[in-house]
C-alpha cells in the first residue's frame, strides 16, 4: 500500500482572490513546491531594475511595492510578486519591501516554472496579474 503525504493549503490563503480562482488541489501543489520564509520588517526583497530570481506569494503581513520611489501597491495575503521578471526573463519593474514582518511562499525560477506547468488555473492567475500590472505601468 502506498502512502502519500498530504500537503495542506496554507490557512492564510483562505478567502483570498488566489484561493477563489485556483482549485485546492493546485494550491496544495503550490504549497508543496514553495518555501515558507519570514521577511523582516523593512527588508527589501526585490529591487527595481535587478534581475528576477524569485517569485513570492504573500501568506500574511504586508509588502510595499514602489517604482521610482512612488508607492504603487500594498500586497497582502494571496497577492503575488516577482512574476513579471520571471515570465519575461527581464529586470524587475518595481521594488518590494516588507512593511511589517511578513510570511511568504518563495519560489526560485525552476520551482516557479514547474508550478506553472503543473497548475493551469494558477498559471492563468499569474499571467492575468502580470498583464494587468503591465497595462497599469
């Protein structure tokens, strides 16, 4: 008899826009592939015009997004960061820093690509988010 380890969907994602459009089975794959990291308050996690190496899903806390020193957005549970640079293999379009201690799921480029391949609803969510942010820029 084969026993499979069951991965739980992080409770912090319940009720988010991400959880509303991505099936629980895909969320479990995402949770399994990502690494949970706590980002300390004030820490810069992504720098504008730097090369993208990671993708983040906010689990709790708040990340501030700025471009040219101007506030663009505050990311909270279920929001994503870093997708534009990884999808386009380009430089970061904004800086991201933690307003408070913030827990995220982090993915390197390979993990991000793997999750997009395995999780079509999540891939659609990521692409739609990137497109809406590109249009707003």
